[in-house]
């Protein structure tokens, strides 16, 4: 429950149908020059893109999405991928951030991650899915690395609240974010440090490049459980 301390109490109230409709309008069409349509980078279906390194947002946990928009708006997280999210999030009102987060949360799309075979053909280094599964489900005792499912749920479907769903996430985005957490742990200002209690920095600091590739390969191919046991469904 301490994770709730990182967001205003108002985040617990998911916007109603009108708010979700407004979130869809912002996502698909934007709001003037300061807020371009989100779908230009994340796709009309919010499935993300390996080509430009953007994440899948469809069906993501509402509270997590809202927190990320708040962090971009306040500078707690810096967009080192497209270099746009900070200005976009800042241009949105608090209500608009919640509306966009709510729309994406209820946007149900198939859980199809990256096409690893296609990425290999394009020259992207792809990890070992089987080894990645072992790390996600059991951790690496030799490095004192805990199982990813401890916070992110079985197969990375999320434990809700501040812990995002990472199953079916884009491979390139996953590798970039794990590397960014590792950089932050080493004091690099280009890293990402908005993780809850520095948990991801602590884990990523112990991961090798191979570990990162393997975990990402497994997670992008992992399938979350169906409702009602899936926190990504619009029930919370």
C-alpha cells in the first residue's frame, strides 16, 4: 500500500465514461500544437513500436500510467527515447492525464508482443526466451536477483498499483528501460530513476546485457492470465 504514497489520492478514482472518451480524443487526435496525437508514436491501437522504441500502452495498469504522466510532467522521469513526453505531459491538465490513462487502461488489445524472428532478421540482438523465463519466474540466486514475478506478477501480468504489466511489452522498449535503470543505479543522468523505492535500479544494477536481453525476450512473448485475475482489465 505504500506505493500509493507516490501519487495523489485522486488517482484511485478512475475517470467515468466521459473522461475515457476525452482520453481517447486526446490520444488519437491530440490537443493543438503542444499536445500531438499520442498514436503518432504509440500507434492507433496503442501497441507501441520496436522501430522507434515506444512501449505498448494498451491495457496497462491505470495507476501506473497516471504516475508516469505525472513523473514526465514534473521532471521526475525524462524521456530519452522520443524526447517529447516531458513537454506533452506538462501541457496536459491533471484531469487530462487521468483521462488518457483511463482510456489506455480500458483499451483491450490482443497480448501480442514483438516479433522476435523479424527483429533478428533486422539485426537486433535477441535474447534467450527459455533463460529469460527462469529469471522472471525464479530470479538468479547467484547474483542475488529476485524473481521479477515478485512485483510484476506471474508472467509479468502485474500486481497492480505502481507495478506495470510487462508481459506482451515491446522487446526494444524493455531492453532500453532495463538498461536505463542500470545507468541510473550507476549515477548516469541519462538513466531512469522514478522506480518505487529504487527497486528496479537495485535489480538492473546486477543484470548483464545478456540478462537484459533474455528477460526482455521472455516477457515480450509471455501471455498474462485472463480476467478476473488480470489487473490490466478495467476492473480496478
